[in-house]
C-alpha cells in the first residue's frame, strides 16, 4: 500500500513540475519585441516621403500605420518588431533609395550598362 501511495505522490510531483516548466517556457518565450526607432533623414523632402514610406512599409516586421515624418526636424519614426527586422535593415533600405539614414550614407544606384555600338562589317566600311 505504501509503495502505491509513494508512486502516486511521485507521479503528482512530476506532473506539477512538468506543468510549471511548460508554463514557464510559454511565458518566457518572447513572441514579439516591438520597438520604436527614429531615423535622421537630412536629404528627404515632402516629395520623397511616399517613396521612403513605400519601401519601409513593404518590410517584414514594420508596423506601417506608425510611419511618421517630421520634415522640420528631418526625421522619420516607425515602430517595428525587432524579432523580424533590425534597425540597420531599415536604414539600409532608405540608403538604397539614395538618402542618408542616420550614419548610413546614401547608396547610389547601380549604373545601367550601355550597350556597345554594333560592329560594322569591314566591307561596309569601305563604301
């Protein structure tokens, strides 16, 4: 009888420990880490805000409804989930549009190669 009671106590204790461990793991695992960032945009004008907002809006982890521009201060603020997106990703996306973003300098677009002129056959050159 005592063995059976001892086993039942051990099973209950194991169940309690398992439940506590499961609860702790669910509570301690971060699902979302929302943060706000401010980006200095010294070269952005009112005409450029839609271009910048469109590029940022398409990024995973960005809360598009939080994108705000303050053209007097030359800054943009936005809320983002740092588990999906990093500050540098936002800054580089803006720099790729041709604007300085915080310490990241504007990245000029790749020049499109111009095709070489077609070679003229030697027979046509003599005419």
